[in-house]
């Protein structure tokens, strides 16, 4: 019976699409800016490219027998999360605030993408804003997959990410980015998702690694299957991240250009810092290390990209690379089997970026922001510190509960025999 649950959900979605096609609303009086719209169309496509990029990045780092399954876990998000987002996910994140609490939107606000035609979000069409935000929702659960790579049942994974988007991601997006959101009104700054995307994924990754425990196939040495895939994936991620960060300016303007510049600089600084730190530890500089460093820099600058100067982004990249590298070392000495170090890189990188936003944010870059600790103001930093603790607790505890719920519905772990064979064959009957 459980195996028919996804099919039942799909049938319900199809029926709803026919009986609830959406409303035609009164056109907005705010004119659409063609340049802003063109840039957001491009940015939306760029952010979507990040998910296949992540698939290559993760797929290259697992063992050969798990490459296809790992890549599919990212790729499938482009299908499943899109359906959820179109039906009611966008409404939960950006719909009318429920109860005035600032934690969730009304699921009927944009149900089946109603009320998205003929109206604008700033200077761009609402439907475009919805599709832009969809790409953020798509990649977030995909980021988690690196923590439980090589040992999760695919069907159970689909259930977990469905629950995660509804119960963890949507409330965080609403609280952080909606005008009536709790963190937004509190004054927390998150330009492009350090809190919503990377911290939520990082803490969910740690919860997953702890819940699913270590892999059984310890007799094999974990050697990356395709380092060339990792390099390719990093390039695609870096390229797509310009849409992620610069696109979050929601316009073709100087702020977008600044975000693009800080994104480039932080990633470059982190890649080099990771290599140099490895050399100082007596290790040889590696392609994988350079790629991980670059991604950590991208993660850390995400919340800060539109609030800090280019010179500050250098510091953000270097600090994030060193701290994440140290956490990777710590994790390797524990029994925590975070397969691809998602928590040290995305979780910790996101937290470092959030705190450094509270240090280096300046209104000279973005008048809608605030001045941070570096500019003599303490309020923003302490707001970020409070938000960091709250988001961390919510994402970690909430994800752990969702893992337990999913496990009750459908067992999460593959059998020892299936794990030994590899998930490519045992879950998908395919081989590289």
C-alpha cells in the first residue's frame, strides 16, 4: 500500500489542476521593468543550472557504485519540488501571513499559481518571482543528500524531502523574506539564502547523518569516483551562483553588480585559502580541496552578498574556508558519517556567513540593510546571533523528527546487502 502513496498524491494534484485552474486578477498599476525582468529570467535559469551542477559535484565524490543514485537524488528535486511549489509551496512561503505570527503563509494565496498573472512583485511579474524562488526551494533538499549518500532508500528520500519543504523550508523562507515574516521584521538580513537555504540544509544534513548512522560497507576505501565530475560541478555551481546572489537584487542594477562582485571574490578567496590551509597542515593541494573551498566561499557570502563591500567579501571567504576546514577535520575524528561533509561546508559556512553579515553589512552598499559590528553598530550582530540559534534549533530538531516520521512510513536505510551492491543497482537497476 505504501508504494502507491506517491501515485495517489500525483492523481490528486492532476485533479486539482483541472478543478482549480486559478483566477484572473486585476492588473497591477506598477509597471514591469523590461531590464529587471530580463535579468531575472536569466537568473532563474542560472539558479536551476546549480542543481545539475550539484549533482555532478556530489556524484563525483561518492564511490562508483553510487554515482547515479547520488546524482538522481539532486536531479529529481527539479521535478518533485516544482510540483509542490506550484500547488501550494509558494503560497506557504510568500502568501498572506497567517495569524500575524510571521511564520507561514496562507496556502490558498497563490494556490495552483492563481493571482500570479497581471500583477508584479516590485518591477517584475509575480509569476517570474515565483519561478525564481522555486529554484532556491529545489536546490535546498538536494544539498542535504550529500550527508546520507550511499545508504538511503530512494522512495523514502522522496517522502522526506516533501515533508522538509513543507515543514522546514517554507516557514523559514516566509519568516526571513516575507514582509510580515518574523525574522524580516526583526531586522535579520539574508540577501540570498544563507539562513533559509544553507543553514536549513546543513542542520538537516547533520540530523540525517546522526539518524541514519554510519555506512556498513566499511571494508571499502571511500575514493571519489570522478574528480573531473567534481570540478565540472563546481564550475556549474559557481556560474549558477551569480543568478542565486546577483539575481536576488531583483533587478538589473548596481546592487546586482555588487552582489556579483562579492560572490566572485569570496569564492576565489575561499578556494585559495582552503588550498593554503591544507599545505600548512602538511597536505598536498588537491583539486577536490580547491573545489570544496570555492563552494564554501559561495555559501558564506550568500547571506551577505548584497550588504557588504568587495573588500569585506575577501575576509568572508578566507574565514569561512578556514573554519569549515577545521570542522571537516573534527568531523573526520568522530563517528558522524556525514558522507560528503554537508554540515561542515554548508551548515557551518552558512552560519559563518550569517554572523559575518552582522559584522560587515553597511548601508553604503545597501540602504535597505543596516550597519554591522565593523561599523560600530552592535544591534544587527546580536539579531543575527539570536536568529542563528533559533534557526539552528528549528532546522535540526525539526529535521530529526521528520526523519523519524519518514522512517515510520517507509524505512530510510537500505539493507546491508543493497548497500554492499550499491544504490545504483539496488535502487534503480542502473550502472555507470
